[in-house]
């Protein structure tokens, strides 16, 4: 039985295994002939599709197959970090985000065995370096429901560094620039006696190849004046043509995009670089922040490692190399390096590899909000600091504000105290015990290497446990639903059939029409706008989410109207 490493990506996923001869990337799919020359022979697109009969397809068949014309679900990973519970296909069907991801993990496991002969029941799965606990928890749960025992989660930059170090053992300080389909992560690590320690990390939560595709699509549609009356299938075909043209422009000076009406549009590399230059320029901020955190400048990095499909774009590579003052190694495969590193980490955790080790640390501070007695203000009280090695456990003592207080609200908060940026992950209303003495309680956070946070509150005087729970999200809050979802996903992969109507998107007070519109706004439009226009749309999104039965229709139409100028993105 093998332990594999899985890079679960926004646009593509990769699996690899560590053996006596080194790391082997598993071949999970067969790309169309026009995609094969560009490094796609060892990846499986993170896409699945269904038709009106419930038949399902995965990978390239779902993404590019002309015979499959049903709902297509892609970009499943970004909602992991958001409040979205449902994923929507391009023809309107919906499925729980966790169920979509579970289907993909289950299919990866099936193909590892059927195509590569690898019986994989355990895995290490990668996550973006700056992902919060919500996304980490969802990743672990979905991989587990898909059939894997998750030995650990590893940050994608750490995995990339471990892969690089196999052929460059002398490097000490690494800068990993990881720009994939949906996120940009920059991390500086130090290697000490085979142990990889993250020193600084920064990134942009929603920035990647999808944004480049959207910018190029917009430019083509504006120059041709076409697209307004295209069908769903035609829009899908056009997006695929745009993505392939973007990839070709990394090795060619021009590319041809075939439009659905049979006409062509030419784009040169120079024009493409002009279109996406603002996105490239934005990538400087996280690099500079990491260098500033360590008080170092250009030329202080031993190894620059560029991974993720977007880092293959020549203009991106040149921009990052100039900024860092170091040339990137050309031998690292940006498409597979993260999975290769995950396979090495899997071998470490399973005991097969004793030459390397790695530390997993918290990416954000964890704490709670508590009243400051001196100022009477609600302040963030840190329990586990940022960059603390995992597993980590820490305890603090808290007291009720008023002697007669009967209950206390405990909120688990994750964020960055320096930036005053916080997210409430979960909250409980906890009853306090009657006492003539000390009514305080000890609050303990226990955070494991898989990103699962357990919370425990204990009465100081009696030792009574007031709260003992973990921070779960989405369907993971309902343990019965986890079991039934896992069974459905495995059955669907085994039979090639799925019933989307029985797939459990969580109950919402909004209509499916509103939920679909929210998904389009948050996933397909807002991430690609400047801050001012994005803020305006986000305000309308928030209004619709908080609407009641009497105001929902009006809020929905207001958002729909505001989205019309961006229909080319949807």
C-alpha cells in the first residue's frame, strides 16, 4: 500500500509517489493532442461534468471533451476559503462544494490504482501557504471522504522547496514563488540539515491563471464585438481556446484563437503582456513584503523556485527574477514540483524517508475576542501566535465581565493582529457554573498538523468541561452528512453516475436563483475587478445574502443589473 502526495489545484491536480528510484509523478489522464506538448501529460484538470442522465466525467473528458455537453464544474478549490457552500455548473445545477471536491479526490484515488497500479489509501495533501483554517479543514475532510487517510497537510511552497532540494542540496535560503490558477503565494524558507523552516509568507488570495484568462477574454471580445449571443457551450469553447492561446504564447510569438462562429482572432505575445501587465505588477507586493519581513534585499536568496502554471509565462519569470535578483532554476517542472514535494513529505511521515524533515506552522494568529478591563474595548486576545510550529496547544484564562453573568460567548478568531484583519471561524454560547468563588475558565486551543483546531473550555474551580468541540465548516458540521456524502461520492465514481438533486448543498434561506447569482458574482466577476468596482459589487452581494423573503427579489435584481456590464466574465 502506497502513500502518495497530492497537489489539489484550482485548475489542475497532480499526484506523485516516492520510491527507491526517487519521485514518480503518476499519469492520471490523457490530454488532447494540442495540449500535450505544453506539460499537461502528467496533470488531471480539476474539473468534473454531468449530463441530464447523471453520467459524470472527470479531467480532460469533462474539460475539453466535445461529447460531454452537460453541466461542468470547475474551480472547485477557491470556495474552500470563502463562505460559499454550493458550487454551480455552467448550466445551473448545484452541488455542495465539499461533495464536488470529494468526487475529484475519489477519482484521483481510482485512477492511481487503475492507470498506475498504485494502491493509495494514505496521502499528504498540499494547501496554499496563506490559506486559513477553513480551507485547510475542508481540504482534509474532502480528501478523507474521497478515500484517503490524510497523514498531514503541507504548504505548497514547502513542498516545492522539498522537491527542489532533491537536486540542489546545498541551497540554504529559498524564495518560492507559487502562482497557479487561483492563488499567488510567496514564501521564504530556510533549509537546516534537511529540515525546511518557513520564515516569511505572503500572497494574494485570488490571483492566478484564471485572471489572466479573463483579461485576455475581455480584450478579444471588446475588439471583435462578439460574444453577447453565444450559448453556454460556445462560451465554454471560447474559454478553452483562450486558455490554450495563453499557454502557447509562452513559447510562441503569436497564437490564433478560433471563435465559435468559425472566425479567428490573432493575439501576439507583446499584446498579451500589455493586457496582463497590471496583474504581473501586483505580484511584486508579496515578494517585497517577505523580503522586508526578514530585512533582506535582492540578491540575498540562494534559490528562486517558480512553480504553478502562471509562473511559466516569460514576462512573469523575467519580472520575478529581476525583483529577487536571482535566476530561477529552469529544470524544475512548475506543473508537478508541488506534488513531488508532497510525495517526499508523505515518505517522511510514513517513515520511508529519513533524510528529510519539515515543519508545519500556523499561517495566522489564533485567539478570541475579549473585553479589555482597562479600556472597556473588545480586543483580540492571542492564544496561538502566527508562525508557531504545529502541532501546537496553548491555554489562557478568562473571566466573565459581570459577576452575575450566566453565559459567555466564545469566538474562535483567526487573523493578523498587525493588519487588524480578523475572521471569526466559529462561536459558541457557553453556560457558566454557579459559584461563590472564582468563575473563570481556561480556554485551550489544540491545533494539529492537519489544520484541525480543537477548542476546550474548563471551569477553573470545579474542573468541569464547559466546551469540547472542534472548528468544523460546511457539511463537516454534520457528521452524519459526512458519512453519506462520502458514500455517494465513492458510488458515483465507481458507477459513473451522480444524482445532483440528492447532493446535499446546505439549506439556504435564499432561492437557488439567488444562490447561483451570488456564485457568479463572487467567483467569476469580483476577483477580476479593481478595488473600487469590486467593493460596489461586494456591497450588493452582502445585501442579497442578508435579505429576507420580502426584499430578496429586489436585492437580486439590483445585483443582476450591476453584473450586466461584466457578462463577458460569466
